[in-house]
């Protein structure tokens, strides 16, 4: 059996080998190789502000980014929609934003605005949940004062394929 070198000798040998041969595996940089993409920019597409963002990845690997799209103010009450952008390639490219919540008959009336809020519809507080067993994506939102809504990809397509 060969004798083990002392810790000091072992470190010197290891350092010499590293300097002589160079690293054999790529060295990770301090900064991760991430790219930044602003998906929802204030002032774009007719919306003053975007808030309450979220992102989920479906069972098929599609990224879904969503948020509130606020038309005119930072207030929690007013004309607010929920928008979604979809990326089928892990975030390299994104489809244009589209409204996804409460597209049917409007529920209007802003109780926080004495004048001018009669025609506003507030849809807010979006949450997406991916069902890993079925592949369905469920979106929960709040619409107006007393209502909560759920929309599911399973309801739109009983066997989701490209969610």
C-alpha cells in the first residue's frame, strides 16, 4: 500500500497539476447565463401598469406568464384585465399578450370610485395552478367585489394537447 502524502504536499501537487493541465471541466462564472426579457412593459398595449405577475410551466414544458393589466391607474380598483403570454420554447420566444380572464359579459361598477367607475370592470389577483396528472391549467381570478372565477384548460379542451 502506498503511503498517503501529507495534506500540504497533496495541496501543492493538486495546484501544480491544475496549473499545468488547466481545468478539465468548464468553470462556472459568477453570473448565471440568463437572459432577461420584459414580457409586460408599463405604458404598452394601452395599459398604464402591469402588476401581480406569475409564471408556471405546463406538463408539456410550455411556459405561461400572466399578470394584471391595469388601464389607467395603480389602484386595485378600476379597469383591470388578466393577460397571458405563452412560450413553447422555454422562454426564448413569447406569443403576444392576450386577455384570458372573464371575456364574457362584463360585470361593471367600481364601488371605490364615486364618479366615473360605473363602467369599469376589475378582474384581478390571478393565480395559475398546473395539474401534473391531467395536464390541465387552472386560472383563479377575482372579478368585481363578491366574485371569484375559475377557468380551466380542461373545460376548454377535455384532453389538453398543446397547453
